[in-house]
């Protein structure tokens, strides 16, 4: 675990250090416009790459060594690469909201099918109100929640440190509820977010 964490951390640092060249290569440099984009200088938008590519590499190594189920790697590839490609295209071409919604819903649907443990089957309102089973609404309700989370992320993205701070909080909360085979990836995610924060 420690060796994997060191290599993961170094990979994130390497991606952050090469943010400028990567941003220019991929055409995802955010230029200030004197209005809504008030940052001081052109900024590469490669935070997702710096976080997800090392995480995918760790998942691949753990899968090849037999330390993690193959399904975890496949799931991370679907959600990681899928949203990286969607984000890259949107940063370059500004995809219509309807197209982003359809693609995002499809990707989240695939993830739920690959990892049924992520399905929200009930809503626990505590001892006063009890538990509400979702039955056939479990699948669409889970997708609505995930798409809502994604859109809330997009709303705070670009505000220095806010998204990373929220992601650290969410990741910490998820670690209390995630199955054991998913917890290790949340730990890596938290490490990557902590490394990204000063670069942001």
C-alpha cells in the first residue's frame, strides 16, 4: 500500500508539473477574458487528468497483481476515461447541456450496472421517520443523484480551492460507507486531492 501510494503521489506531482505543456497539447488552456474569467494568467485545465490517470494506473497494477477485482478497474476506466473525454470535449467545444446530460446519465448507468453496490435502494430518514424503500425507482433515483452531484461540481469548478475542499469532504464521508474493496481507491483519491490543492 505504501509503495503504491508513493508512486501514485509522484505521478500526480508529475502531471501537475507538466500541466502547461499538457494543456497546450490538448488545447485546454483557459484564458482570462476580463469578465467572468478573471484569473491573472492563462491556466491549463488538466486537474482531472492529473487525478484520474494516476488512479487508473494504480487500479491497473492492483488488478494485474490480483489485489483487486477486475470489475473495479473496468468501472474506473468507464467513469474516469468517459468523463475525462466528455470534459475535454466540453472545454474545447462547449457541448450543449442536453448532450452532456445524456452522456453523463449513460456513463453513470454503466457504472451502476458494473458496481451494483453503488445503487441507492432506500432512503434512511432516521428513527423518527424510518426507511423509505425505493424499489423500482432505485436505478433512476441513483442516476439523478449522481448527475446532480456532477452538476454541483461544475458550478464550483474554477473557484480556487473550493471544489478540491468539497471533494476532500465528500471523499472522507464516503470512506465511512464504502465497501472495503472500494475504500483503498478513496484513500488514493484523497491523497491526490491533497497534492492538487497547492497547485490549484
